[in-house]
C-alpha cells in the first residue's frame, strides 16, 4: 500500500510545485523556469519515492512499465488511479492557495492546442515528447527500481521535453498532470483533455515497444550497483 500512497502523494506534489510554478510565476520565471521546475521536482521525487514505488507519477510511465513487464496489470491499475487522484488533489491545493491567499493565477495550468498548433500537430508532438521521456525512464532503470544517477537523467529529460512543448501545448506527457487542471479549467480545457490523455499513453506504449531493441544485452543498467553474492563466471553474464 505504501507504493500506491507514494504515487498519489508524489503526483500531487509534482502538480502543485511544477504546475504551480506556471500558474503563479510564468511571467517572472518564463518557460525556462517552468521547465526546470518540472525537472527538479521529478528529480527530487525520483530520489525520495523512487526506492518505494519507482516514482512513475505518470500513467504513461506506468503503461510503459506494464508493457515492459516490470509491474503487474493490477499494480499498474492502482498506480494510475492513485496518480490521477494525486493530480486532482495537487491542482485543488493550487486553487485553494489562490482563493485563500487572493493570489493572481497567470494561467489556469491546463494544456491546450489551437492557438499555436492544431490538434494533429499537438497529438504528434505529445507522442514524441512522451516517447522520449518514457524511453529514458525504461533505459536507465531496471525493473521498477531507481539507482544512482537514474533520477538525474529522468529529471533532466522532463525539463528538456518541457522546453520544447511549453510554447505549443504547455506540455502534458502525463495524463494525471493534465486531468487535474482541466477539471478546474472549464469547458474548453475539458473538451481538449482527450488529446492529453491519449497521446501520452500512445507515446509511452511506443517507448515500451522500442526499448528492447535499443537496450544493451547486459543484465544490469549502467547505474545499477553490483549484486551481492558470488560473481558469475566470466562470459556467463546475460
């Protein structure tokens, strides 16, 4: 149960801090600041809850892990429910801060298309950006574990994809991140939500399908510590 609680709480923190940086500070910190906030929050969560749950905090990552056979379907389903609930809670707290503190919301935090990119372009963009993120997660981790510098690679990748996507869609690459703000963002945000759920899931699935063809045949990933116990004879490692 602590894994599912970690996923829900982690997603809530991701949305509150990262989406909150855009909602309250986009004019001051700009696209670069928001992108770095997303990356830094995920970096912190990778080391904080990575040993507990793997720090997916993203249904697209969980889908990739499921298709890569690193978690079971039941685990994946509960992970995704926890992540979506966490995303809604995170956005609800942002709205609470704005209401109680009389703080100005510069943007509503919801993803959107139509102003700078059409639906087709937004779909392709979100698929590619999510593919990049989930591919890195799958390539630098083994099973559902986070080791060594894994968190750094994952956090920097999230910052990278946000630098590309923020000017066009606001960058989803995470259905749980999109659902919360859309629920509070009105009819227009809800009418476009389908794309920011479907496209990241497609990107995550494609990453899982591609990962076996890109991974080294070595059993351990570069950041994974050596196993305890006697070493296998030279030439017998998988």
